[in-house]
């Protein structure tokens, strides 16, 4: 695989290390006082926003570049996690934060995979997707373990700040390492 792809895997690993189970988000909402009956509404808001914006944001990646959009999605994730760590009640701001999380999902889920296709050599795309999924999958369990440990032993704020920091750092590395590269497909990823 070309060096640009290997750098992308490092970014994916770093971001995924801060991307713990979504159940922690719902746990935090419950801790902030959201009644159990309203927890599904929070996740419905996330899903609705992701569904509405996924196609327009994926199309936007063709115009502004996948790297820029993906970095923006990582930054949105970082702000969401920092906000969720700092928030003190279950008011309207909490529901707005969860809707904002839907924008992260819409901006990143398809674009991450499209970037793999852009930067991997055409003859090795299958292997590239395998490496991408292996990298993301290998870091999901440790991410949740570290997040849960911090949540329990330090504070929810510490756990959410770590996740936010991983996202901000991943966004910065993505912009530095991939923005000027020319992928195998002949299109600029950024």
C-alpha cells in the first residue's frame, strides 16, 4: 500500500481510539436526567439528522474534497464529545447536541470509505478495505474499555475530553498528511 494509505490508517486508528460505544452517550443522557422513555427520542434525532444529511454531505465531498469533509466531521465529533462532557442538564441543548451528532455521522460514514477507494491502488482496493475495517475494528474495543474506565474512575468529563481530543488530533493529522496527496485514482482526496 502507498504511504498515504498507511497514514490514513493511522488517522483512522487514532480517531477510532476516541470513538467508544454509542451506549455511553445514552448513559450520559440518562445521568443528566433524561427520562428513560425519552432516551430513544435522542437516538431517533441522531438517526433522523444522519438520514436527512448523509446524501447531501456525501455529494458535498465530491465538490469540497473528502479530506476536508471528513476532517470537518471529526471536528464536529470532537465538539459534540466535549459539549456532552461539559453539559450539566437535560435541557434543549442536550437534544441539540444529539442532533449535531447526526451531522457527524452523515459527514463521515460514507466519506471514510470513499476516501479508501480514492487513495488505494485500483488493483488493491479489496485489501485496502480489509485493512481499513481491520484497523477500525481493532481499536473499537480498546476505545470503549478506556472510555468506560475513565468514566468510572475519573469522571465522565475526562472520558469525553479524551474522545474529543482524539477526534481533534485525527482531524489535524488528516489535513496535514492527506490534503496534498494525489491518490491512485487520479483525484485529489482533499
